[in-house]
């Protein structure tokens, strides 16, 4: 079955998704009866193209990789130069894929893209933390009102299953607490500090050199990135309406010294930057802070840039999932699984 | 929507499932539009009852717990004393829940129950390793032929999601290797030997005292239990047709001494009984054996009676899930999630 897709954002994640569509074309057709038709692409830096009859995906992907542009991909009767909102207004699509750059303060332009798509009757798959952190309830209601589906597996731990795990595999359970390692950069640094006796500064420099940490590492090392994910989990899974400023604590790892880590090690413990949220007496308590874990805690064994979450459930006990929290194919996969699940449910 | 259920096997798992139906009655009705009607129960030791108009589940559960019998639960116009196959032949049910005792050598009586249910047009949820180990392909084909659903989430790691994780959350991925800790008893023993310097014999005695290990611990300590799960994963996930005797190796932990464990510890390594299966040059290589893992391996951090599996995927990297591998509610939940997913898909 053909499904028309409009792609807003054609950076790493958008291209990762298109790569999977190319790589898995036969499997998607044979196993899922899914045939993607790409009808439009808009990217703030690379330009836009609208072609209702469909864009040749492998050729387009090659073009974008070679030239870094979208608008000049040759398609007969294509319309170029529209802005992203006009692309959405004019595109006849079943699904919008929203993978623009995350602005955690305004949620824009992603939130406007999502609202426009819903009003046009499109289902939406996104990996953009902005809209989910800031406008989750409004957007869920708007999707319902327009009778469309809304999926966002990639906003926490990229393609490692979190929301699908809860919805499809752990439904019926009551989840009362979630805690985990939600920032790969800081986990990488803590692992290096413990295993190789590296100082905080050296570990940070290495993380920057390897591309894990930004030139300004504040969002990672001070816990803001992990906190955004904790707020999303609080609102999506525990039913809260929290803003980041509602968190009880947000403490990063910049105060952790190699002496702290070695002392913990000598006690059979290990420091991890733990994001957690729990329901207590009807209130949601969310926090991010370094925690000294006993080595018997499954989260203590999570090394390197890996992410992990433990869900405390009433029927299934403690369920922990570990996996990548970033990556081109990994995050592209988050869109892929959302699209395939929506395809089967729409 | 009413769904008629016939329950074959009313031991720990069957009662765990019924407990969840009682505990979650409102959630099941409101969130999933699911109203269970229990039309029949058969248990080899406790007797049987067939009551097409439905059995009061909370009262029945109380009766079974108090008296240890099924056939004398008072229901007007109930038929008692039928054997399990006749119950299935006469019951008008949408779903059979098969949770009889596992016989890994013959797969009976579970396999006959499942065949009979399929031929009667019932969907089947089971936690019974016997039929899945011995007759997986035949049963999948028979389900297809009869246009019914067949789910078995609980046969590996009880209610911790494995097959649902792959089907609903990691679909589109190519899985080429699976490895994990599939026996809680031996993992508990290895953890005690390392953490408390306990001898193999003392650790085994403790596991027996706590009810983790049987009086005859062979199935656990010699790796037979883990191997059955490896064979299931080989056949269900990797598409093989292996019998347990096709495994490359099956080595248990009875040869592991406290000296081995302490030596590994001094090298920064840890012994785990690892079950693994992988596709190599078109061949499936399955094994169970003690492996010295670096502490950076997510499986090294799995302590106590917890189970864990790592899936090596082509798009999502390494995904590891940890959770209980046994337990009344945990295994009852495996049936619950199968039943709810079938309810939504039938």
C-alpha cells in the first residue's frame, strides 16, 4: 500500500530515515505491505521541494549527500522554494516526519509544523524534544480531534524502545517510577574517569574530540539534556504537566572529582548521572543528579555512551532497557518504527 | 467487548493470570474495551469445569486458593469431569490460555491442547516451552491455516518483553545475534559465589532453600533450561529448525570454582552463564556455557535472579533488556499481554 510522506528537516535524522527506506525497501513491501512515496521535503538550510507524484528516494538521497541541497533535485513539475508551512499546506500526504532542529525553549518551528500537519489530517512521527517537552497534552488532544496518529519514540533514547515498549509490551502495568541514564556524553565521561583515572577536564576534552560533547557542554554536563527527557517521561508516562523548572533538583557532573569516583569505587559503588521521576502521594517528583549506585543495580553496569531506563511496574517487576541514545541510523530507525506502526494502525 | 476464555492449567501461572484479570478489571474495560468471560477451566490435578455462560472469576479464584480444586466450584448448569481435550472441543471460546506443566521431551499435553484449540478456531496464548521448543513451525502454520493468532511471550524470560519487543518495537531490524542470561538460578549462584565468597555447594544449597533451584538441580546448573530458551530464540527469531541436540555446546556452571571466579574478578572480569545464538554463513550456532565477560558488557552487571538478553541489530545497535525470568504475577502478565494484544488484533 502506498503511503505519502512529507519530510520536514533533512539533516542527519531525516537522511538516516531515508537511508532505511532505501535499505529496507523489499522488506517493507513484502512484510508490511508498505510502499513509501516521498511527496515533499523542506529544510531550513537546504531548501524545499514539493512533488505530489513522488520523489525518487535513492536518487534524492544521493543528491542531498553530494550537494547539500534539496530545492535543486531535478523532478518534473516540482514546486520549489515554498517554506515548510506552505509545503505542509499544499502537500497531499498521509504522514509528516518532523525532524527539524530541537529548540527546547520555544518548541518552534516544530510545534507549528505538527499543528499544521494535524489540521491537514496527517499522522505525525517526530524525534523533536521541543514540542513534546512543551506542548504534549495540547498536541495529543489536537491529534485526537483530527483523528490522526501521533508518535515520538525517538525523543527519549533515540530508537531504543521506550514508549513502544510501554504501549505494546508492558500495557496493563501501572508504572510508578522511572529512572535511568539519559545522557550518553556524561556517562562516557564518568566511565573514562573511573576506568582510566582521567580527570574531569580530560574526559570532557575527549568527549568533545569524539563529537559526543558540544563546544559549550553545559546542556550535557549540567544535566539540562537529561532533565528534558525526565520531564517528557513525567508527562507522557506518569501523566504529569511538568515544566523543566518544576524539577526538584538538577545537578550535573561538573562537581564530581576523580577522588569522589575512586572513593565510591573503593566502597563497591559507582557514580552515575541519574534522571528519575516518580509518583509519590499523587505528586510527581522529578530530578537529575549524580547518584552513587551499588554495583548490583542494573544501571551501574551501563558503560560508555549507552543510555538505559528502568521502569518500576506493579505486575512485571523492574524492567530495564539499554541501548544507543543517539546515532544517524538509530534515530532514523525511531522514525521508521513510528511510521510502520502508524501505517499498520491508520 | 466480551472475549470468551478457556484456561487449561490452573497452577501458579493460571492463577496469576486470573489475579491480574481481577486486579485490572476496570482498566481492561475502560482502556482496552476488554471484558473477559471465563467459560472453562481444566487442570490435571484440580479437575475441570465447563460453564458456557461464564464463571465468576474472583469467586472462582478464591475457591481454587482455598480448596485446591476446580471441579466443585458451584456454577449452575456447569459440566464437570471432562478431560482437557473434551473441554476444548465443547467450549465456545475466543482464546485458549495454555499454562500446563512443561514437558520439554514430549511437548505434551500442551501441543495437543494447542492443536485442538486452533482447529476449533481459538487464538492461543501460552507460556509452555514444550510446544515452542519442539513444534514451533508446525504450530505457526496451523494457526495461519485456521486464521487464528498464536502468542507465547512468556516462554522466554516470563513477562519481560522479548518477542513483543522484537515484533512491535524493533521490527524492520535484522537480528543476527542474541545472547543473554536465561537462567535466574545459576545467575543467583554465581552472584553469591562472587559477592559473598560462597562455595558452589553452599550457593546451590541456598538457591534450593530459597526455592530457586529444584531438589534435582540438573536442568538449571547443567544448562539444559537455558539451552531450551536458546533453541526457542534460534527458531523463533533467527528462523532455524534446531533441536536441543543441535547446539554446539551445553556446559553448565557445575565446573566453576570460587577460585575461577576470584581470578576473573582480579582481572576485571566476571563469569556469567551465557546462552547465545547467531547466524554465521547461513548457519545458526547455538550454545550455552560460562563466559568470562568484561565488566563493561551490559550482561556483566546483571546480578541475582534477574534475566537479560542482548539483541544485535543492524539499525538499532545493541539493545539489551533486563527483567524477571519467573514469578507468579510476572508470568501471569505474559499471558495478560498476549491476550490483550490478540484482543486488539483479532
